[in-house]
C-alpha cells in the first residue's frame, strides 16, 4: 500500500529529526505533503486513556516504548541520531536559544498581552507581557493553554465542502459566485456571525463589507456574553459606555455576584491591583476590604472578607436595598424585606462604602440583570467612585450590541428564508446558542453556509463549507484590551494546516485577489496610525506588543436622571413574577466552565485536567448544589440527577459544593460537546440544552431528581477539612496588628540546632520561594504554566480518578466554617525543596539528591521507580509515571515541548525543581557576562504566570532579595515545619480584613 | 571440642513428654522410610498437584509479561499510596521465610531436638518464600530493567547505590539471607544426598545425587568439620534472621509517615515474621505428614511445640499493636492520633479489625491444650494467622499512606486484578517449588533423625 | 558399593568449581569492558556521512577557525552545524563541479537540508551547553580531540558520565586560557600552576557545584 | 565396573553394627599405635574424631577471618562510595552517615563469614571428591544407612596388609575389607 509507505517515510523523517536538535523550519515541515498526510491519516493518541485489554497495535507500541526506555539505561547503545542543519540560517536565529515575541490572546474579544517563547520557530510557552496593562506579566489559564491548542492534533486541518477536500481557491471562486448573485440585491441575503469583536481591523473589514453590500447584516453572539453589562450601561447612561476599575485605589469593594478578579475583562490586572492593596509588609498594615454577594461560589468569593451566599434572584433585591441604604437618587418606595444576615451585610457594606466614598468600588456580575448594573452605576456615581476608582470610557468593542437580540434576529431571518449566505466566523452557535431559538433548524434553511473554525465542530457539521481557522498563534490580527489598548498580534508560526484568519476570510468577500492577514493588518494600520514613519511604528508596536496611545481615555459619564428609578421599576416588575419559594424547585444558575470556558477549550487536555478552582473536579461538569439542599433532596456527590427546566431535561452528576446557597444549583456550560476532538467529545453534560433566551444565567424553577444512578467523577482533592492541622494559617488584620507573630505561634518549628548531624552550609546561592496566601486567588494559572513549562503529561480522567494526576504544582483548597458559609482557602503546594529532605534519604539509587544550591534535584534518568520517595514525602508533591503518560507517538505534540526539560517516560518519579532549567539558563548567561545573577532575573513558571505575584522565587542567601524580605516577615511559616524537613518554600499566613461591625454580629 | 550441641549431641528424651519419634525405629528404617519418598516412583496425585501449581506459575508469568509491557500502573498503586499489594506480599513472604532459618539455627543453638524432623522442609519453605518475596521488589519498580542499579558495581555513570536507603539495606539483607539460607540448606542436605546416592537404583539418580553429595563419605574428619561449620552457620544465621526482618521493618520505620515512623517496628516485625513462619510451617506440615505417612517423625508433639511458639509470638505481635496505639495517645502527636483512629474507624477499619480477629483473637484458642493437640484445628488456626499477617502488612502500608500529613492529598487504594493474579501466581510458584522439593529431595533430614534414635545415644551406653 | 564416578571426576569437579569463579569474574570484567568499549560508546568510529567532510583539510589545511562553521558555539548551548549556504560560500567557486559535493549543491538547489549523522551524541537527558564551556576556557580539543588531524570526523571521547565527571571534579586539569580555546595545537608544560590560576580567574565553580545532579540533568 | 586392578591398597576397613563398637574399635586401633585412621558413620558421633586423634577443626578460624573481611569490606564500600567516590548531599545527612551504614556492614559480615564457613568446610574436608577408594568396598553403601566403618590407611607406618587385617578382625567386626585404590 503506497499510503503506508508514505506514512513510514514521513515518520522516519520525523523520527530522524526528533529531540532537542529538531530544528528544521516548521513552515517547511508543515508544507511537506508527507507530513500533511501523516497528520490526516494517522490518528494519534492524545490523552492517555487506558483501556484494559491489549490489541496488537498497543502491544507493539508498548514493546517499542519499553525498548526506547531500555535505551536510557547505561549499558545499552544509543541509536544513531541525525542532525539536520538549515539550508540557509535565518539571520536572527541562534540555534539552541529561545526567542520571545509579543502578541496577545483574546477571550470574549478582550485581549491580554503575551510574550511567547519560541524555540527554532516553535512556540513552546506563553508568558504575560509585563508592559501590557491587562497582563503586567501575568496570564490566565486559557492563555497558558494556547500552546497545546496550537499543537492539538485534532484541530481542523482540511478545507471541506460537504466533507470533500477543497482548495482555498475553489472556495474563493464559489464564494465570489455567490456574492455576484447578491450584488444586485445589495447583499440582502448576506449574514456574518462572529463573536464579540474588538479588533479594529476586523471592524473595518465588516464595515467595508456593509458598504459594499448595504443590506448585509453583521451579528455577534458570545455564549458567555456581557449583554447585561452593555444594557445596564445603556440603561444608566443612554449610550454604550465601557466601565473599568482601578483596584489599586479601592479601599472597599462590593461585588454583586461578579467574579471580577478571575473571570472578567481585565481581571488579571484587577487581581494584581487588588492584591497589591492588601499586602501587609514590614509592619505596614493596611488592607482593602471585599464584600462579596454571590450565588455560585467563585474564586473571587474565596478572597472576600465577607461573603454572602444567596440565590441569584435575591441579587437585585439586595441591590435595591443597598440603593435605599445609600439613599441614591430618588429611590423611594417600600423597603425591601431582607433576611437578618442580608440586612446586616447590606447596612455594614453601605456604611463602609459611604465611609470610603471615592475610594470604593461597587461592581455587578456579568449575569446580574441590566437593572442591577444601572443601579450600580448610580451608586458609584453617587459615592464619587466614578472617575476615581470606576472609570468610564468609550466602548472597547467595535460595535456593542445586545447579542441575544442579535442572534434572535438572525434566527428569525434564517427561518423566514431571508438569508442566502451565512458566514459563521468562530463561535459554535449550533452548540451554544440558547436552546429555545432553534438555531440549528433555522440554519438548515440557509442555502450557503460557510464556517471558519478551529475544529470541525457541531456547527461545521451543519455548514456546507468548513474552512480551517488559523490559531491565535498563527494569525496576524489585532485586538483591544479591557482599557482599549490595542495589540498587534503577530503569528509565531506559519499556520500548521494552512488555516485562514477571519481577516483572510472577509478579504475573500471584499478583495480580489484576497489579501494575506499581514497585508490586511498593515494596510489598516497604515491608514489609521498616520505615523510619519510607518515601518518604525509597525516594528515598535509589534515589539512592545502594544500600539502606543490606544488606551481609551477615561471620560466623565453621569447616569441619566431617572435611570435609577427606571431600574428599580424593572426590578420590581421582575419581582412581581417571582415564584414562590416552597414549591420544591431549585433556582438553576448557568455559568461558563472555569477551565474550558464556553466549550471552546473542550479539546484541550491541559484545561480538562485542570482541577476546577473550588470543586477540584477534572474532566467533567456537574450540577453543584449546597449541602443543605443536597440533604433535603437526599443527594450525595456523584449521584446522577435529572434536571428539568420547562420540559427540557438533562442528566447530570450532582456535586455538593460547600458555600453554595440553599435553594439554588449551578451548572456550567461548555461540556457535553458532541463533535470535537477525541479529548473533549462526549464528556460531561450539555447545560446549553437548558439555557434559554429568557433565562440565560438563571432559571428560578428547576426540578432536580435523583435517577438512582452513580457517576464516577475524577476529583484531585477529596478532603477539604484541615483536620485541625496548622496547614493554612489564617488571621485577621486586627489579630496581626495585635501580634504580628501570631502565625508563627500557631505551629511549632524545631530550632535549627536540634540535630545530631551537622547541617550542610549553602554558601553560594540558596534558592527559596515564599508564597503569600493572602494573595492567592486559586486561579490555577500557575498550574497550567507549570504544565506547559515542564512538559507535564495529560493522563486522562481514569488515571486522575485513580489518584495519578501529574501536576507538579497543585492548589490545595480547604474549607473552614459552616457548610453554607464556608470560607475557602487556597494553598499552592509544590516541592518544598526541604533541606532535610525525607525523600532523598530513602532513594536506593540516589536519583534524588541536593544540589549545592539547595535544590532537591530529581534525576529522571537515574530513577528506578520504587516510589519510596513519594511515600516518604509529607507534602505528597512527587508524581509518578505509572504508565507511559507522555505521548511519544504523536509528532505534532513534540513540537510544543520545552526542549530544556526531559520528557519523562514510564516508571520514573518526577516533581518540581523550581524550574531548574531556568536557573541554569540564567546562571549560564550571567557567568558568560561575568556578573552575579540579579534578584528577579530568574522567575519560575508559576511565579511568572501568577496574576497577584503570590509566588516569589529568589536567593535566600541574599538578604536583600524579595524572597528574603518576605521570609523575614512575621507572617512567614513553613508547612509541616514541625517535621524538621526545613522547607525552602514557605508561606505567608493569610490575612483577612473583616468589618468589625459584621464580625461582632 | 568437648560438647557439641545439636545434631551430634544426643541426649535423653524427657520422660514426661511424648517422644519426638515413634518407638521402634532404627537408623535403617528411618533411612529407608524417608528416602523411599524420594526414590520410589512418582505418585499420580503429585502430577495433578504440581500441574495445578504450574498453571499458577504460568498465570504469574503472564501477569509479569503484561506488567513489563504496560507498566506498574496496572497495579492499584497511586499517589499517595505508592505501595500496595506488592510490598504487602513482599513483607508477607519474607516473614514466612523466617521460620526455616529460625528452626534451623536458633532452635539448634537452643538444643531443641524436636526441630530435627521439621527443619529441612522449613528451610526449603524459607528459600521458596524468599524467592517469592524477592519477586516483589522487582515487579514493584517502575523500571524493573534497571534493577541492577541497586547493586554496587562500577558503572560508566560513576554513580553508586545510595547506602542510606533502607531499600539498599533490603537488597543486602535479603540477598545475604537468601545466600546463607541456601548454603545452610545445602550443607544440611549433603549427608542425605550421599544417602540417596547410595540408595538410588538408577544410574541417573546416582550421578545426580552423587554430584550434589560431592563425594561425602561420612568420615569422622568430615563430620568433625561439618559439625563445626554447621554450628558456626547457625551462630551467624541467628542474628541474621533477626536482622532481616528488622531491616524490612526499617523500610517503614525509617519513613516519617505516621504509622510507619515507629521504634517498636523491628522487634514487632521479627516476632510477626516468626509467627507467620510457624503458621506456614504448620500449614504445610499437617497435610504433608498425613499424605506421606510421616506422623511417626512429625509427631503431635512437634505440632504442639509450634503452636506454643505461635502463641508466644502472637502475643508479642499483639503487644506491638497495642503499644502503637498507646504511643499515639501517650505521645499526643496529632498525626499519630489521627492515624490510629483512622485505622480503627476509617475506611480500612474492616481490614484492621479482621487483622485483630485473625492475629490476636483467634490464636488465643491455643491456650487450650485440647485444641493444641488437634491437627485439624491447628491447621485452621495456621491458615487464619497467615491471612491475618497478610492483613497486618496491608494495614500498615495502606492505612498509613492513604491519609498522611496533608488532607489535600489523601486518597484511597485498592488492588486490581493484576495485583491479585501476581499474588496468586507467587503462591503457585511457592507450591510448585515445594512440590519439586518433596519429590526430589528428602523432606526430613535423615541424618539428623538418626541422631535422636536410641541407638545413637553413645554416651549413655558408655556410662 | 561400586564407584559411580571415574577417578578423574575429582580433578574435574574441583577444577570446574575454580573455573566457575574465574568465568564469573571474567564475565563481569567483559561486561564492564563492553560497556566502556567503542562498540557501546562509538568512540573513535567513523560514521557514514552524506559528504566525506574533512576537518583536517579545512582546519589544518586551510586554517579555518572553528567558529566559521560552528557559529553559535559561544552564544548557545548548541555549537551549530553550518547551513548549506555556509558550505557554498566557498564551494560555489572551489570544487564547484566535484561529484563529492553534489549533495551540498543539491541541498541548496532543492532547499532541502543535508542530513548528517550525529557524531558527538549525548543522551537527551544530559544538558550540555557549549557556550559556557567555551567561556570557562574548555578547549574544543578537550572533548572533540584533534579534529585538525581527523580526515573524517569521529568521536574522540567516550562521552560517558564518568568521563564528564573527571573534568567536573578537577577542572584545573583541563582549562586553558580563553584565547586558546579554539586553538587545537595549544599545549602547556605547566598545567599544574596554570590550571588553578585560571579556575580562580574564570570563576569556575567548585567540584561540589559542578557535580550536583541538576548541573547536567533536569 | 571393569577397571584394571591395582596392586596397592588404600587401606583396610572393618564394618561394625553399632556406634559403640566403632568407638571401642577406634580406641583400640589408636592404642595399638595406628595413626592414619578414619571412621565412616551415618551420623556424627561424639568424641569419635578425638578418639581417632584428629586435630581440632579449623573452621572457626575461617569464620572469624571471613567476618572481619566482610565487616571491613562492608563499611569500606559504603564509606568510599558515599564520602570519596561521589559525595552527594542526601537530605542534609553527612557524607559519612555511619549509623545508616551499620545494617549493610552487618549483613556483609554475615555473608562473607557464612561463605567462608561453608566453602572452608568443603575445602578442609577435601570435597568435592566424587571418586574415593572407600567407595570400592561394596558394603560401604551402608555407611550412609546404619553401618559403622573403621579404616586403617596403607599410609600408616604400622600398616601391613596381613597384620592389620588380623588386628581388625580381632575387634569383632561384622566384616573386614581390603580397600583398593
């Protein structure tokens, strides 16, 4: 068979060019027909889902794997390796040295500035752009996981017409034929559907399209959209206004169901500013205070000094009460009936806000009704926060619209047969459009359906043409950050599968011949920037990752008179139709999934395996309910339930989440993908099936019934009580002022000299880490960063369920307090690099030992796999390759690996070594330059990703280093220090700043 | 040497006790009866029994093949429970392997003549149990093909084993123990091999036994050096047998995990090992003496003595359990207290209480003389103690690991079908070796039996 | 009783026991030797290459500096294998029609790289950085041998860990002045006093640092 | 077996039915001035060796030597590896962590001593000797069953085929045999 031969030769070529010396240019590789072939025909394994039973193919793979492993042992010959130089060396490349490029990632349209590490043309690691206002060097989990998305072997790789392979040119011809037909009717049958767009260039292209086809329409829909924010602003100001916050100036923050520090545009920046405002250092004891009113527990809620868990139907009520308490603009009428705790909460928060007028922030969540947003605008205006901590500006979006209305209109047009040509650019409306619209059914009435998508998904299935979309890291485009700052996004690599960007697709509508993405971007900015020297503008903007001066200036915006009254009226009206509380139904809340968002990341193994911040569940979504409701309904975690909303039903596993309010449940949408890659298809349940235009975020009456079934869920942490152990030490600011040493007194640390053996002296550098528990938001960015930096494999749900997840860094979550009002604490735990490491002593082959700088080195190639070290590790931070977890067979995944870190094979232990590859890299650079390593020069991957700078790495022998100063803080303590392991990683106790008035109650 | 205890020192039988050998036997009849078991044709049941054991060995090989192809992940181990059935079985087998050397060496030094009829197959049992045990450190490795890194040899890497690790101690202790036991067993066999050589009819058997006997001719000079060496070896093996299980207990005691980190472990493990070893000797001896009609040599008195040893060691073990719990409470260490409570009332409480029932409660019946004299009852108790000692190791390993210091990393453990098949397969290996042994070698030491015959009482005769 | 064995078996059996001891010892020695032999290490073995490139001719004959081709040796962990274009700088004029150089011309013509066989190949889990060794005064020849005397390239050193350790434990026995790093002919009669001085001068880390596992493995 | 008959005798051998008879005979032979004596018995008999005038066993000395070698090798190996060959900082423990080196020192002491014991015994007994003249005596097969033999070797200065035979027969054995080479 000839195709088999092709495959063999391609595989052979790939295997020859493997490993660290793999540096043939990728563009060439991706253009290689044999390589394309290989990617299409061979269905490579991704997550290692281990089926029992052994077929021949698996047998051979294993045999090959064990032979390869045998190659690691000392007495076997190494196989011959090839070494493949360039034909012409690109000028700027030094083989073996990584380079960094500035670009950005977008989520829901909003950009975060990034620096991407690239090895010989292969992007391998995402880092935040320290100069970018939305990042300041930090990233979120989605940005970190972009690399895996890029190399996802399941990505769409072919341009298809009804399943047949077509060329781009054939598509352009077909499209232009259709456009010629539309020309006469002014494009009345043309519809474009996109997600939220902040790209000025794309906006310009759409406008050009509408100019050419005046009757064409542009629709936007984002499943996890911000319609309420937009409508609320319009309700308050009568115009579209973007609101952003300055947490660095805020003393009191009240969040009305807003996960503002984790999941909102600008949240990385907000989290950083928020944490900075709460750092207690060197006796300077000042902290801001966060009041959180929330329904579904969020990571932001875990940071709150006061948290009120209520059903979301109560949120507007509390907003009304707050308005009344603060006496905002002409709000009269009957006072709200509040429960005692609600009333106390509101009055204390109101008093605090009033006491810090101009230095407070009230913020409402994306899912809070528009009227609440309008009230919040009124409050911020009244308190003088607007203009100080709350900044208004022109909208960041190209065209802010009511997206639900937008997609409803599109569906109506389609159903009425008014649409001849629909181009769906990104998004996945067949999967995520509100269930009551009947999007799919209406879509089928459109004669020509075009689709640009990263994967062949549910929507592609219903479209005539599917065009593979270029990945963010393959695309020339631009986007705005939360404050309007524009980033010119440059590709790190040529499209692996000849994917096209939205710009290039729209160019096929507009230009003949279509322009390339780079041309489109340059042409737009050449006219827009009006720079005297465009080339230097272009180079500078690309280099910095920002276009200077594009941040939107704050502008004064005053709520229209009567806006608050209108909002109150709207809330009262909604309240009139409120159902009774005692009908046995639960309020059902819809939220985007914390790790796979609206479903777009479902095929990303890193994100699937990332524990959800609060439940620590992986690879699944669940119906979360509070302990009280669970008790009433007789539901235990893992019980399969049927959720019924207005006749729509889904089957879901239940999960009891402490801190979830009674009378409500939460489901996360994004799971239940029917058609995506092998990682994400068929796992979880589809919560979109219950989500309707009338109840996008919350439905008041859902019936939840046990079916009697059980479902196994893979959770990485099953015990959430500290069992009275002094693991996370928590205190209040008042306690700290009383006795700054309080945290140290909560545990017992043996004196350094109580040892039979003389200790080792570390005379050069001595690396250490300090982790500020007050700052940790539990956002997981560090975890994914660690996965990406250290080539940590994905093991699959079954292996996670068996307790074999591989994350070197985990975030432990503990609860304190009652089940409903539970305080959650996050504690990032990685290898402590104990100076008296229990693991090292028990290793029979010396595979783990101390470096001269105090690192607990782990030599993978020496490990025989007794697992004794892990047994003897009190922190259980060691991870073992029980099976062959690293995918060594899928060629494309090799491209994304960090060449500075060994890819571990089965049977060896692995763990965090403070990113020793970075330490060595920095040392080599410094020694070549004959200078000492500067403090801060080395950042571990987790430290770099952390939005709040909770993790600080450095030399503890240098008394002036940041880490030394942190370790000198009275809050500093070692985890399990009574064991005398002398951990190099220590923690700063968590401080909270509760309101004494509320505390007393 | 004026006095040579043990083999060469025949002494009067205690008139108050039943004899160690049925009356009427002479050196000739003892010789003929025991060697006949080997030199007679193979009984038909042997083929069936060996065949069954061999099938289990095939199961073991199949399991190991699967293990080497897929990886140690086919077992139930995880993080935090990095050891499970594998090390449980290892310690269990090693424990069983303690009876043989104990009987051979310590009882020899203590001049317990009743050992003479059971020491041979107890030693064989030791060897086979150690063979089964040494399987597990290999199979539990993530990369068993680099096992040799645990041995000191001049590698091209310039690196050596890490001698502070109890696992390296294990390597030395177990391989020393296996070597010394093998040598002990073999030199014990030499005179009997000579007997078989002289009794064998077929040329082939003559050559095989002849080569193994190395030309032993029972000369006075031979016996003189032989007895000296045997005694020396017993003197060496006695501390060795104590050290081996102490070292095995260090695997745990050197760890810092609550439930492992305990100074009581070495004595309590050694006692447990003797306990389980005698249980296994009884488990084997009771059916064997019935099948081969050897009740005249392995008399009820032997069984009773072993029952008493079990009772004594069982009490030491029970003390160990008690003192662990007491120390947790007395030491007032939060982690130890939790560990003890978790053992008793946590998810593995069933295993814990089963172990108490098997190891502490059941053997108390041995206080009753009537029950001690019933071979059937002793057999049942021995089986129960075997199970109990397995559970003990399981409880020590799993309950300590599954909930250690940080509740965040707590987890659960259970074995998989591959764990079971490895264990069953290793029992098959043990039985197969045992069947080969009883078929081809004298299962009772002939020459040592001769020494306790009345005709060997040279001194009395002289007086 | 008759004799079972011939009288020669006495000698035979004793000799065979002694022999077993010697055979076992010999076998261990053979295994150890094999482990260090060129069969395992490929030390000194000339591997088949697409073009029979002669370092002797280019270095000793033409006097090319190492860095003319291995451009990144001072800046990167990887010394660099010259791109085809580097070869063709000269070979478009010299030996432009040689059959031997056809693969080189074909490479440039078809824009396909030349696939060489790696000669000095460390395992993937050993992280060696050329630039730092060069910066600390480790001469090319210290590891690669006198390439200026090699008509065809071969691996000079065994490249096994115990070999690496010799220098990491005693850098003073190998270091040379930085200026002489690329000089294959450099020799000193006085390494004993020069070595320790250079170790101090170049700030070469202690043996304790240099033999820490993570110096090379991560 | 058909072997060419040799003229020389290895010695002469008397068979006894009980250990008492053997012991008595051995004493008598020794008193009679015979020095190259050996006895063959199915089990060890106390005082027999002394009666025959054999020297005390040298096995215990070998055990001591083996033990000392083992102990030195055991500790030496560990010390050399951990403190000289490749010193590594293992969990902050000193290079020469002597308490941790005791178990292996002990095990190696036992191991080498044990090996010396067994192989020393074999060497001292001149084993293996699959062929030995005494096996030429047909009745000798019973030496491993229930018969006791006393052998006077031809190397004995007092040995004389005729008179020795007479002497042996005077000890009331159940038989006297020539032991041929």
